[in-house]
C-alpha cells in the first residue's frame, strides 16, 4: 500500500511539475488597435472582392515558362531564404533547450578512489580501494508555470521565424518576377531605341539625298544628324540598365552575376490583367505572414511576462541520488552497498535589489513595444493593398491616354512627312514628330511595366498561400549540417 502511494505521489509531482499548477501570467488576447476596418477596400470596386483569394502559382497567368522556372529556382537556391531556414533550426534547438528544464534531469556518476594509510593510524600501510556508482537527479516542480510559459514562448519564437521565412519567400518571389518584367521592359525599350535609330538613319539618308540635289538646306542635314546622335546616346544607358537588372536577378537565384544580349520582344506582348480578387480587409490579418509573425511575437512576450512574474515566487526543487558504494568491484552491486538520498528544497529570493521586478517590468515594456510594432505592421499592410489598388486604377487610366497619345503621334508624323515632301513645312517638323512618336512608345512600355509590376506587388500585399517554401528537415550534426525543405509540420 505504501509502495502504491509513493508511486501515485511521484506521478502527481511529475504531472504538476510538467504542466504547471498556478497560472500567474496574463493570457494572450489579440490587442484592440482601435482601427476601423472597412467592409471592402476603398480602391477596389470590382465584383470579385469576396471571391477566392490569391491562388497558388498565380504567376503562371503571365504564360511564360521561363518565369515559372525562375520562381522555382529562387525558392530552392536563394541564400536569404537559406539564412531564414537556419534561423528556424536555431529556434527549434532553443525550444528543445528551454523545454528540457521541465523534465527531471538525471545524470551518471562513477568515482574510483584508491588510497594508502600511513602514520600511527590503525591500518598503517594498508591500501583501500573504493568504487561508487550513482545516478543523481534534479527536478523543479513548475508550481507557478514559469517553465511551461518559457517553453511556450520558445515555441512562439519558432512560429515567428517560420512566418518571417514565409515573408522572405514571398518577397523574393515578387522581386524575382519584378526583375524579370523589368528585364523584358528594358529589352523592349532597347528595341524601340533601335527602331528609332533606324528610322532616323533613313531620314538622314533622305535629307542628304535632297541636299545633294539642292532641294533642301544644310540646316536640315545638321538637324537630322543631331537627332540621330541623340537617339544613339540612349542605347548604352539602356544596355547598362539591362545588364544591372540581369545581374541582380542572377544574385537572387544564387548564381554568378552575369549578363546576356537582349532578346527580341513581340509587339503584342501586353494583355490587360484580370482584376485580382482581394477578399475582405479583415481577412488580411490572417493571411499576411508579417502580421502573423508580429502577433506570434506578442504571444511569446505574453508568456515571458508570466514567466518573469512566476520567477518572483518560491521555486520548489527535488534532488536525489541512488547508487552503490563498496570497497571492491565484486561488492559494488550488493544490497548492503546501496546508497541513496532525497532532498526537497524551497528557494525564495528575499533581497535582490529589485532585479526580478525590474525584469518583469522590462518584459512588459517589450510587450508594449511589440503592440506598437503590430499596429504599424497592420496599417502598413492595409496601405500597401490600398496603394497597389489605387496604382492599378490610375495606371490603367494613364495607359488609355498613352495609347491615344501614341496614335496621335504616329498620325502627326505621317502628316508632317507628307507636308515636307510637298514643300509645305520644314524638316524640323518631321524630326520633331518622329521624336515625339518614339518617346510615346517608350513611355507606353514604362506604363505597361508599372501595370505588370504593380500586379505582382498587389499579390504580395494581399499575402495568401502562394510562394510558401516547404518546411525544413535537418540532416547530420555539427556546424556543417545539411538541411533541405521536406515535410515537417508545425502545430
């Protein structure tokens, strides 16, 4: 009966110590930011507002297999993403360390002692050898949930790092797509610049022929040469922009920063993107990984406030040891060689010059800072979405005007050329019309780039499940371990 009671008492102590008995700290609640969230985004009046939100692999809508390959590559090879994965591994290790304090700590101790007695003592000249084998144990009863809260805070730290890794992944994917679109736009602008140079060269040949026939003045020749030289100066600048963009994309992909010649771009490249289903603004708090990371940080600090408060209360520890002590190996495990001890202790700080109280106040101040950070993150998220929606609307309006302006510029060029051939105007009017036409084409390429990159930014601002890297599995030990992204679940 006594034996059964002892086992029951030990089980109760372990259960109490591992799970905590008294909750001294505050329970986490999402802070009330006093921010009025509208039912729909101010700059989104589409009918798809409450439709499905951000499907996986949305970038395939661009219909470019090369872009699909680049996105997959950046998720596998980018070093910033690997760094974020390593931070998660470190957070996991920290969680194991902190959680280990909630369990009994058992050690192994073996002492071998050999000594010779001398002098006038009894046993002079005698040599005695003793062996002692013991298993010391230490356990703290987590009466005030200090250890449990510390373990939960360490787990929340893992969630913070995981959400941060998702943010890094989404940012990298968005940046990769934007760089790819910028490279295409730079190639398109180079193509426009080459076409303008060819047109100005034909104009110069036309004017020089008329000059040799005495049909025009040398001023027209000089003006044609000036316009051609001005157009040629743009090519090195555009080639430089293209090369830098290509190098930046290579670095994102974990490659050596190299460059390549410009590729030809089709004239019918632009296809107006469909509206992005934005969903409800209130759902943004649940989708954005940076918002989820900020909230997980609040939860971790809430647990640490409770742990700091519990540290100001008495700590109850159990220590013990069981083993054998004998004067020979053959007697080590005999029943009469058994030694054991069991100690219960209570530690209560009486005078610490306010250290523990100050620690609690410091964590509470960190929580208030984190609330401010959470509020800023939420407001910036809404601002990013509203800004992207506003940009989309205004850039589409601007494109309509740019297309109309380009049509008028081309018509003006045709009229100026006809009038010059008939001798009704100066050739400067023709050159001015040509310049205006190619400038309009270049501006339209930039507007198209703004529309496409803004679509990418809108997807990123809305968060969602796209561009999520797979969880991490560690292979091997030591400082040179290898990790890869395979199935591992965070609960």
